C-alpha cells in the first residue's frame, strides 16, 4: 500500500517540476517575432530565429519529459493501487 502511494507522489512531483520548468522558461515565439522585426533581411531573421530556438530546445525537451514521465508514473501508481485492492478483495 505504501509503495503505491510513493509511486503516485513521485509522479505528481515529476509532473510539477516539469510544469514549473515550462512556466518559468520564456516564450520563444514572442522572442522570434521580435528578432524577425529587428532583422534587415529574411536570411538574417532566419539565422537569428534558428539560434534562438536551439538554445531553448534542450530545456523544453527536459521539461516535457518530466511532464510526460510524471503523468505516466502517476497513472501507473493509480493502476497499481486498483489491481492491489481487487486482489485483496478476492482473498
């Protein structure tokens, strides 16, 4: 019983960390729009936008992995608790 709740709480914690990371990180679309407005030509704008997107790709990927892992872990913990209760009722 205790193990199930630890899994659920770990999943909620992972989800929370990932969600906070996503909320803290700046919006790249807004920055890209500003970079495009400041550029002299389309080629310069594309280069600036590509550089801007590459710097936030790693942090966004990690944040989405935390969110997805947290959701999966929480669901696994909930399903673990459901199976355990069913088997205890049959005994």
